[in-house]
């Protein structure tokens, strides 16, 4: 793009529009595992002396995609900056899960217009889940000519080629494959930390919960081979990482598509993880329907498998769960919950809950409240239902007014606050193991980290503890965090 004007899109050339309808189809053909990622010769040094900035919205999957895109850009010579005005390439990695996430992104793209006018050579790219939606792409095409490049979640490995088109072509480049691609194993990654790491174990989701856009934006379920995952985690252990989180939209479906491995599931993979010399292993996100007994049994073995389960329930009403297409009832969720609790007695549990699903009655909402009370969750991500165009729930008539939804959310959040405070109070005077992740954001003299049960702990100690597992005695249990004292003597005894 040159000068002060913005060029028009040449639909015939680079434009590959997304289609939620195509994305809905699930094909039978096997997923290819390929290792042929390369940077074209003429793009190897294109980023020399140039800087990039990636803004990430949404879930850990997006955070990890950002690490891959950063790795690709760094392979082309770009260096990272956190100043918008210094960037030559700005990528916005977006989230489509709720409307307010999308609005934030549009606000931000709008604000970048001035920067683009000041610096015409700047490349602005929009990627991630929103790029998979045709309404979003059409809106960008119509209203945001400052954008040079739009690419989807299945096109990340094509970033060098797409960037080339954007840098040297005149048109806005749009490439969004609605059909999920293959698994590309040799993509570079520029990890954001040296203590904790995320590892994808599978991509996509086949669950099609009626409110959710993810199966459309992330494609069908595709599992990475266990040997690739084990090798990656071993390598992270060798490099000194202390904690690995295995990632997938629905990790309990792991292995179902690996037809040559009979009945190989997440339980088997976690059993392999136990043998790797890394102190902490976590996994997210679980789906109650596919959470099987083998996994429960393996989690019960403990070791490096952390005692924290994120188990989204979404609603406590079987009738609502049915319309959501979740595939379990309130009773089955509770059975599973108690089964895990018996196998891992000191586990902490967190969940996701949607309030105000179309036509949710007061009684049905109360069923959610009573389930929350029964499970005494340690924490919950709570959301007001947000209709997503193209999903079945968005076509349902809804008789619940927004102020009622807001009031229900408030009641639920109040209950969650009480439960969080109660669960944290149990830690008072206990000595816990903390992985020290860095300085507290609020106070640089204080160190901060998490327990194995995923509680935030703040305490004073030397900076040299960052990256280590230390013992901390809890002196003040607050609602959402724990304050404590570093147990230096206990540490010395163990060494
Ligand atoms: N509206 C509100 N919340 C949603 N979630 C997913 N889709 C929607 C939606 N349309 C929530 C679910 C999910 C979490 C990641 O986001 O609770 O578990
Ligand atoms: Fe969305 Fe349901 Fe898949 Fe989770 S399991 S990503 S809520 S469709």
C-alpha cells in the first residue's frame, strides 16, 4: 500500500472468503501430518531492522498461536516491540467467542487508522477466530481500509507468503480457509516465557454446542501424534521449563481420530507425561461428556499431574444442557465431579457458566446456583449468553430480558466470591509449593506464583527465586489470592 490512499480489494486475485457453512462440514479424509514449513528465500531477511507487535485476544489457544506467528516473523528477521508506533507489522489475533470480544477488536482496528496514515508502510493484519467469520471479513472490507491483511486460523503457516503479497502487492490480502488444514509439525515458536509453556495436543472441536462459534472457527478435531507431543514436552523439560499446559478446545476427545492407535486417549497421554521429568503438568479445556474413567484413574496417580481440574458445566439445569447440546445431564456432571474428587481428594475445581441462555427460567437458573453450591467451585468464568451469528442458538427466540440476565450474573458472581473466599480460607497457615513466576504486577517488591491447585500466592523473597518451586506458608487468605511467607529454612533442609 502506498501514499495516503487505501487500495481496493482485487477479489479475483488473493481473496478467499470465509464461509461458516463450509466450516460446519466434517470430512472423513485423514489429516496429513507435514513437516515442510519453510520461509521463501526472498522473505528470509525481509524483517531485518524491522519490528513486529502482535496483540492477542481470547484464550490460551490464541496465546499459543501468537507464539507461533512470533516465531515465523523472527525467522524472517523481525524483532518484537511493545510500542505500536515502532512497529512495521501489527497483527491482531482475535477472539470470536462473545460479542464484546469482537467489539473491542473493532474499536482497536479503528484506532489504528491514524497510525497507518502517519506510516503508510505499516502492515496491519487481522487473524484469529474473527477472521473465520464472513460477517467480520465483509465489515473489514467495507469499513476498515487500513487493514492490509486478513488470514484465518488454518492459514498461519502461510504467513510468509501472505506478508509478501501484502508488502509488495497493491490489494488487501484475504486468505481464510474454512476447511481445516493439515497438522504442520515444524512451525517455529517463540515462547513467551522460560518457566511455563503451552503445548497443543489437538486442534478444533466437533462438539457443536448450540451457542458456540469455535467448531466453525477452529475446524474439526485433529490430534497430534503422541510421540510428537512427548518429544516436545521432553525438550521443554530439558530446557528447564517447570510447567507445561497441554492445550486443546476439547482435550478429552484427544486420540479419537488417531485410528491406528486403538483406544489411545488423554489418559494414556497423561500417563506418559508422568514419566517426563517436568515438575508440573496441566491440561485444558475439559469436556465432561468425554472425561473417561481411565483419565480419572491416571490423575489419581498424582506425581507431576497437578490437582486442578477446569471442568466447564455451563448450566446446572438438565433441560438447558439439552438445548445447549452438551451431551450430559446435571446428574452425570455431578457423578463425574464426585468421581474425580474421590480419585484426587485435594483437587481444586473451576468451571465456565453461561447465564441467560435463551428462555432460561428462574428455576433453571436456581438449578445452576444449587449445582455451584454443591460443587463449591474454587473459581468460575461466568458469562451472559451472547448470540453468535451462524450458530443454532442465535436463531432461537429469547424471552429473557437483558436486565434479568445481568441480575442473574450478579447473583452468581456473588455466590462465587463467597465460595472462593471459603476455599482460600482453608489454606490459612498451610505450607504450599509455589512455582515462582515473577514479580507481582501490583507491587514489584513482591513475588507471585501459583500452587499446584492453581491458587495465586504472593510473598516477599529474593528475585533469584523466580523460576523455582519454593515452599510458602500462607499468612493471609484473601478472596482471590493468598499472601504468605517464604520458608527459606525448609528449602535449605531439602537441598
Ligand atoms: N455466549 C456466552 N458465553 C459463551 N461461551 C462460549 N460461547 C459463548 C456464547 N455464545 C463461554 C463458554 C465457554 C467459554 C470459553 O466461553 O462458557 O466454556
Ligand atoms: Fe465450544 Fe462446546 Fe467445543 Fe467448548 S466443547 S469449544 S463450548 S462447541
